[in-house]
């Protein structure tokens, strides 16, 4: 596969998602933006439940907006710029030739076949945490421990529920290195979270979510606050529900990446393991949270970080396609194709024709979690929507990227026996 061509596609994708993808600041993101604006313009903090950590890093773009285009224009595109910076940082960290080859594929899949494009539309917190985890783990894998753990601490401070994911990663390194120092990161993240609560709300133990609950509906555990949802049902829903399930939105998680990869791309294998551990920690926490579904948003909002191991597993499989079994190559190709649809659906259709989710005071929202016909992924086939000009450009980018990614995999599916390993 032509890595130079992939570089051009990655650059094109970033341009498309910066200038063509529709951007706006709404819902929870509006609360974050208004809080940031009040702090920067008036010097006043607000006791909102959301962290200031991620928004504060957008301050240079907010200030730039005072000079050109406006603060909202820049902040609405902040997550796109952040992702581009994350790509540059990871590429600089993982410089070895075989890893660079896989990285280009990985970056292109994140842009053209993952949940990321939908999350680039707004000023929400999830992309910041995901990028910090992406770069932080890559830094740790290259021996830049202080830098890497610092990024992970910052990402977790932005999303406090992710602290269990950080704990899992820290425990991995503690056991492997027989040292307790990685666990310092967990204490640092907890201290930063408590300090922010103390400064903004007057007590380290006031989170802003006290008494927060959904409306009472026909669902048996609705209307309850906090971590009131049955863990088993929450876990099943996060993994397998048609409207929010990771199996559908990140099918790359089903692509097998084996220990054999440690010999070929050891640092990327390390990243893969850590990203999965981080994701597992988040799933365990949110499975008990009353709003495990992430509110009236497209897909599994809280779990954008799942796109990292899912996309990397597909990237490695595509690069090794000639050496895979026919069934493994077909599985990788299927996961990629479905992931391309996830990207198109999130970037182009989003929540179109799903007004039923908010009717009657959200009484029917559960339909959009569990019913295929009302899943955001399948709704465009049930109730088609017109595609805008910007949508046509995005679809074209995704399809061109798909065609560029698949040649070796298609050849392997059509060939009867595997050939030599492939990392060129």
C-alpha cells in the first residue's frame, strides 16, 4: 500500500473536517463554552459539573478568535485541531519504519472509519480525553514516562470517570516493572479532580452531579440518580445495544490483534493493550451510571477512546492481510466497511429523523438505545434524509479512503493461501 498516498489522504481528511464538516456549539458543549468565556472575559469561575481542564487548553484559539473569525468559530473546530496535533505527536514518538507504516493506516482509519468525525463537530470533552490517552500512552511506550503520565492525568482530570481506566493502565505497568511509581499518576489525577472541585464549588467532595437524574419513564430503573443502574444491564447495553453499543460503533474491537504483534510492532502492541485497559475501566464505571447512554447524542458518547484500539486492530490486520487466513482477512474487511459507515453516519446524518427520542419529555428515548429501526446507525435506511453538499464531500472522502485501504485485504480474501508477512 502506498504510504505517501495515505499521508495525502490524512491531510485531505483534516482539511475536510476542519472546513467542510458542519460545526456548532450546543447542548453540554454550550455550557462549557459559556463557562470558559466567562472566565476569560470576566475572570469568574462557574460551579458547573463539567471540568474546566479541556476547555482551558482551547484558550489560545479563543483569544485568536478575538482577532479573526470569532471565538465560537475556533472553539467549534478546537477538537479537529487537537486531533491533528495528536497525530503529529504520536507520529513523532513512534518513528521506527514499521510503526510509521502502521501509523499512517491507523490515522486514516480514525478519520475515515471511526466515531471521531461526529465528535469533531462540537466542543465536547470526549475528544480531548481521547487524544490525551492516545498521545500519553504512546509517550510511555517510548520511555517518555513523565510526559506520558502527565498527559494521562490531564485527560482524566477532564473526564473524572476515566480514573478507573487510568488505574488499570497504571496497574499494568506496576506489575510489569515491579514498581509503584505508575500508581502516582492515579493519586495525581484524583488530587487534581478534588482540587478543581474545591476551587470551583467550595468543597473537594462536591461534584456538581448531586441529585442529577433522568426523568421517570416506563423503564424500570429510570429516574434514579448517580450509580443506580444495574451493572449487568449497563454492561450489556454499553456493549450490545443497537443505538449505543460498542460492538456496532467500534467493530474493530472484534478484530483479533495477537501477541505475535509484539514481535513486529512492540510499541504499538503496548499502546493497544493500554487503550483496551483504559476503555475497560471506563466501561466498568459507566455501566453503573444512570445515564450510561450519554444523553440524547449520537452513539456511545462517553467511549470515544474505544476508537483507538478498534482502529489500530483494523490497521494492523490490513497491513498483515497477505499473511492472514482468509476468514481473518474477511473479518477485517467487514469491520473496516462497517466502520466507514459509522463515520459517514455520524458525520453526515447524526441524529436525523430521531425526534422521537425527545418527545413526551424523553419518555420514548429508550427506543433509540435498543431498537434497530431507531438506532442512529440504521435510521437513515428507515427514514432517508437528503445529503447536503458538505455531506457529499465527506462521503466521497470516506469512500476514497476505503478504496485506498482495501487492496491487499481483497487480494487475500480471493487467494487460497496466505503469503509472507507484509509491512511495507
